C-alpha cells in the first residue's frame, strides 16, 4: 500500500511539532535550584510556556536578566493565574530549577509577589503563614 503525499506531509508536520517541544528535565536540573529576587522586566504570555524576564541584582552590583520559564498559559489560567497578575515593574521572588547549560535561565517552581500572593506550580494561593 502506498501512502499519499498528504498523509506523508501530515506525519512529517506532526513529528516536527512534537520534537520541537521539550521535557523540562532535559533543559533544567531539578537537583540544582536557586531563589531569585528581582523586578519583572518583560512577560511573554505565549505557547508552549510563559517566560518571565526578571532583572536580578548580583553581588557585584550589576544587574543580570534571568529568563524564568513557567507552565503553558492555559495551565496557568486554569489555576487562577491571569496574564495581568505579573506585570513589568512587579517585584517578585522565584524559586527555580537552574538550566543545565549554566545560562541565566530557570524553570519556575514558585513565585511570590510583593503583595504576598504565592503561586506554586501554577496554582495561585495565598502565601502560607510562617513561610
């Protein structure tokens, strides 16, 4: 049986799409975490993952921009986090799994806003007492 050219094209497109997405553990190391405190400079609310760019002051006084990757927009919305919850200029503390390549990137485990709102794994809840 011979496959049609449209079937072959569909399979190729599907394979390319699936391979473009990555597993978090391939890029980020869950055994190496850091807590970053800074100010949001930019928010990319797009598929496949939301990116929050945060300017963090380093020990030498310079500013380092970190790309913090979060879950997909639809996952965040389902857990109560809307696009306007984290805006440029917002002070934020985030615990991240660090990038395996040593770059200034991390995968968000949690965000704590200056208001005390706590986002854990995309779930918006108030910050626990004594945290």
